[in-house]
């Protein structure tokens, strides 16, 4: 708010300091993954002339633009002490047109007021329009009758009703695109003798109601702005929101739908079959590349793995080789009239690849033999079980832990009974890698 209190004489010295401050703040916030939004008054005069030396030029809109993510322009308070529109539309349009011509439009948010002001009208000689027996200048009663008053859009309907204003007398100014109405304001007061006196002030109110809020919001679509910012929260007339919602739905691009198919698990080092069908409004999306993205377990960032064109039927297929657990998704960029979209992420477990080989495939009854087991990826001290099949169940007959290479040799004892036995090896989950099972192998007991 320095520009409102320091005076224009200081602006030339203040502007470079302000710009340097915003640059430093933007760098610090962006370094922490945060965004910077700056709210400034408009760089335009009250004659709708805009430029680097017009209006509140000290805020250096073009100079700070590279260092911020959003610039909110307070396109209101055109009239404060003098009577008139809060944010006349020709002035607001000039602000937006200029800003969008010198700053990326997608950084700009237009400030939209949701309030009004009431003043007491003046006579031709400059005095207030008061009638009746009125209190003396400087008294609280006189100030009540003559002071400018601000009122929110939310309170205006009730206030006008309390004042007895006929809604039919409310006017719409097509140039400023705002509402205004004149009305009498009565004050009953007690004079020095104790007698009750009545004074009437001729008041006029200008305000930005729901229809006017919509008109300013529509500049978002016309100029491709980042959005509209409404001042103030809670001061809005609820009737504005259905209008804004309907307009926003007209602006909103068509949604992109991604139906993603991904297996729940995959063996380490093996390809993962990922497929998707991409549509918009039930019609296949074509002509763009889809990007496969991966998020490591316990992290927030998504990494682009590869891209592929979407086929004419809206399908796209990826077969990445998987070496660590995490989540997968597909991102499809937006185009004019269709929104970008990332699919819902799908977590995928990575299982150990287990290979088991007996030292001998023929062993005498009641003797022992060694099973060499390799589990990949290598996880030191991963528990390996060697199991024999008994009917539909598997019974553990040997146990060991892998070395740093993922290798272990497990000694097992053969039974007394001769025959052919079926074995397998399993690797317990460890270090983010899930449980894995080897192919079966047989040993003949003689």
C-alpha cells in the first residue's frame, strides 16, 4: 500500500527497490516449490490511458511479471470521494487490454468488486442536498447524513429495503455497466431545546451487482486471463454465483477421459503391459502423444518415462521395463477445446525374480543336497525358503539368507522314500521388493 501513502514524488526511487524485492521474493518462493501472487492497482489513468508511466506505475507490472506467477489487478475504486461508478466498464476493459498486451495473459487475474458506495448529492454551489431542519456542520448527525458509506453487494438488497427504496427505481447504466439509485435518507435528531427535528439528505448509491460482476468476469474468456478475483470474500451477492457458474461452464474445455489398464504386479526386470483408451465426450482422442509417467514409492514427484502417439481408436500402449516399485499413470496434453488430463495413478508391486537349481537332480534316499538360489534384484539377507510339494500344499524343507549378490546355497535332506519330488524356492519381501517364487524343479530320490 506504499503508493497510497508515500506520494508520487517518491515513486521513481521506490520502483527499483520494489522490483528487486519482488524478484528476490519470487526466487525464494519458487526455490521452495511455492507460488507468488502479487496484487497491484492498475497502471491506467482515469481517462483510460494505460502505460508504464500511467496510473499506479510505481508497481512496475511489466518489470515484476517474469518473477511472479499471478498478477491480480485491482480494477475498482474508480470513484471513492466523488460520486460515480465503482469500476466503469470502459476503464476496466482498458486495464485488461493493456495488461494482456504486455504481460502473459495467463498470469493476469482481474480484480472484480462486490460492493458499492453511497454519497450525498451536491447542489450547484457545491453544498450538500439537505432539506428540513438539519444538524450543524461537524456534528455526528451531520456526518451521518453527508459521509460516503461503503456497503457490500451482500448487504445492499437488505439496506435498500430498509430505506424503503422501490426496486423499480433502480437504474442500470449501460456505459459503466453498474447499478445506481437515488433515495432520501431521513435523520431524526434532538436540538438543544430538546425538540425533535428531521433532516433529509438526497443520497445516491452506485454498486456492482450480480450482472455487473458477470460482465467483468467475462473478460477472462475474452482475453484468455488466468481468472477473476472477487473483493471481498463474504461480501458477494449469492445471486452472482449461478451466473458465473453458467459462464464458467461455457468456458470450460471438454474433459479428457483416460481408462487405464495396469497389472497389479510385475517381476523385476520384466516389461509391464500398460494400456489405455483415451476419449473426450465418448469420442477417441487422436493427434497427440500420451506420456507415461512414474512416481517412485514414498515420493511426490512424477517422472516422464516415454511418450507414444495415441492411435486412431484412442488406444495407447506402453511396455516399460520395471526395476522398482511405484505408481504409474498416463498424461494426455490438452488442445484448444479439450482439457489436459492425467489418469488416476495405479500402484504396481515389483516381485523378486527367483531362480533355483539343485546341485544334483538324482540323490540317494536320506542324503542331503544343495540348492543354489538367486534372487533379483539382489537384497542382502533376503530370506529364501526351499519348499517341497505335498499334494496341493508346499512344505518348507530348507531356509537361508542371500549374500550381497542375491545368492544363497540351501542344504536340504532327502526323504527315505524313493520317488520324484517337486520343489520350488521363494524369496520373502525385502527392501521394497515383493515376495517372489521360482519355477518348480524336480529331484529323483533313489
